[in-house]
C-alpha cells in the first residue's frame, strides 16, 4: 500500500526517519511517496506552503503521515496544518492521552483520556478583519454539519473501542448561539447512544477538572480551539507533549501526526522524542486495518518505555534507566519488535480502527424571517447619546433604533457611564413587534446612514428561524 509522507521542519526529519525505520523493520508493507511541505516551500515563494503536485499525491494516496511543520511568523502565511485539515475535510481530530506510570513520571497515573477535537471550523475559519482603528475581529463559525459529524464520531469511537462515557466541553453560558449549537447537538445525538454515559461541562471548569483529575474522563468531545489547547494539556500531564499522536479523519482521506510542533529549539541534536509520531503511525496502521503490525509496534514501544530507555524529555533519575537520543530510542524499539510489555498492559487490536459515519444530509429549510439589522459603526466619540441622536435620524417607518452596544455591552439606552467604550459601535435596528422587513428596508437604512456620514463598517441581519429569535441580546439588555 502506498502512503504519502512529509518529513516537515525542525525535528520533523529526525522523528520521521525514526518512525519509517520502525515501520520498515516491522514489515508494515508500506511504500512511500515523499512530498516537501512547510518552511522551505513557504520561503521559496509558495505562500500556501504546499505545491499543486503535493496536493495531487496526498489526494491520490488518501493516507498521509506527516511530521510537524513550521509556519513562518509574520508575512501573513496561513497555517498549512489547518489548510490540509480543512481542504481534505478531515473533520475529526482524535488524540489519545495515556499515562504510562510508573515508567513515566506523572501526577496522574490512572489517566486514559481520548480528546475528540472538531477540526474544520470555530475560530480556525481564520476569517479576521480590522474594522476600526481600535478593533479587530475573528469570526467564530460553528455549523450544524460540523457539530453533528464530530459528536457522532465521538460516540461511534466510544462504541467501537468500548469506552464508557462521552463528555462535551463548551462555553454556551456565554456563547449561546455557537457553543449553544454544539451543546444542543450533543444532547440530541447522545440520545441515540443510551448504552454510553454522557455529560457536559462548561469548558473552563472542565479544563480545571481535566488538569486535576483526568481519571474522571474517558472520551471528551469539544470545538476546535478548546480541543487544540486541552489536548496539549492532556498530553503534557501524561508526562510529555512528545508522547501523543493524533489522527485527522475525513470521509475519504486521513492524516496522522504527532500532536506537538516542529520544536526548532532542539532540532538536529538527536534528542527529540519520536514517540508522538510513532503513536501517529500506530493510529494510521489501525485505521488502514494493519492491526497486527500496529500491535507489534505498540508493544515494542511500550516495552522500550518499560525498560526505562527514555529520551531526555521523559528521563527521570530513579525511574529511567538510560537517557538516549532519537536514534538509540528508535533502535531499542526495533530490537523490541518481538517483545511484549511485562507490567504495562500489552495491546491487542481486534477492531479495525476506521470509523464510518454517515455523510451529513441537509435538513428541510426552516422558515426564516428578517426582523431587523445590526449596523456596526466606526465612531470616535465617547457619549452614546450623541451617536444615538445621529442614528435616530436614519430610522425608517417601523424600523427603529433598539439599542447600542460597545464590545457587546449595552451602552444605550440607559448605559452606565463607567463602561469603557471603543470606537466600534453595534447599533441594532428592528421592528418593535418582530414584524418582518425586507432587504430593501436595510438598503434604505444604509443609504440614509451614508447620507448622514455614518461610517458603517459591517451589518448583520437579525432573523427568526421557525419563529425563534436567532441572535443574541446585548449584555445588560
Ligand atoms: P512545539 O510543540 O514545537 O514545542 C514546544 C516545546 O516542547 C519545546 O520546548 C520543544 O522542544 C518541546 N517538544 C516538542 N516536541 C518534542 C519532542 N518530540 N521531543 C522532545 N521535546 C519536544 O511548539 P512550539 O514551539 O509552540 O511550535 C514550534 C513550531 O511548530 C511553530 O512554527 C508552530 O507553528 C509549529 N507547530 C506545528 C504543528 C504541526 O505541524 N502539527 C503543531 C503545533 C505547532
């Protein structure tokens, strides 16, 4: 079977060479198409960090083993990792984080958590704008297909691998529309899996609990940003961020990697821990049904850890036996290919790792009624009553100024003089009884704003979907 590999940047080539030599020594039966992506490609003038040819190779082989890459800072380069995940529709990012006590020092010896991170949307849509002198914006996009796919994936994962509980982390006490959708889809889909326990935590206290008592969790599903942050936390508290692998799964393609980055601070010194990428390769072997090879490599890796042969990041006096470099660690894993761990639990992979979930089917469209518009205005004044007076002049028939907020907090009518205001004002125009308006009404409103020299920087329409108000109120409203 042919797969695509990329050696990446920083420690990437060292840990990829290590991983490929283990795969070859274990007779994994793989052939490799190597592509160049990352820093060199960016700096050669390709701002996407990847060539058209490389895209073709990835899409042809469908399975991609990738070492970490460096996104150059400044220069507006987009993260290639995010581009690959999104372009190939790799909606699910699975990151198992397992403690290997007593062989790797950890405060959490009984930890076995799998983080299922949504991988295509949230703030990672990367849609950002500067709108006024003082305010920049990043759009947080959460979609029903995105939520359904990832939540279903988490439950199917739990079902397939005999996990007992799926926990959802979200922040819907604040973000009622976006995180609210994630949580409500979780509630809906959890009903289809009565045999699996389900629970929800607000992400802040959930994160604190995860860092303090990870044994309380099993599978945790969360939106992209929280998953990015908390999977690093979870990996780190097992002993090192260098220990965890990650799979990025879509309907047709899949990419496997380490969760950590390219660690430029230690590159070329033969000290990097290749375990994260080895774990990524084991996840890949399970995904493509090569369970026997996956078992062989995993048991060899566990045996090596158990023998106390440790790279610098996990080496501890009194626990470890020998501090080794990347190459020596790799040789030890290869020497152990016919060994099984004695104290740590040896693995047996019965199930094919691949999880199929149905393609999202668009539901019947809801009844959508336009009842107003939020007009965002760049204004450098300070007194909300002054901007309100200008805005009152552009009211149209039954569409009147309902409120003004600044960074979400209501400042008119009846704001507090203590509230700090920037130059970015959200001015809500709507009908009093939720009467329906037209797009032409909004155009008239905007024309009038223009005639009155109001600097409109963007608008957001206010809708009822199936009669339900589908926008947030101002804080304090
Ligand atoms: P990092 O994960 O590369 O490094 C963080 C710390 O962990 C460093 O001290 C590093 O030495 C250590 N570390 C990481 N992996 C290790 C390993 N295998 N063995 C031993 N120690 C290890 O994070 P960073 O420094 O924030 O990012 C460096 C670069 O990596 C950035 O350009 C970033 O954009 C990129 N990055 C890439 C990916 C990816 O390709 N998937 C993911 C995250 C960051």
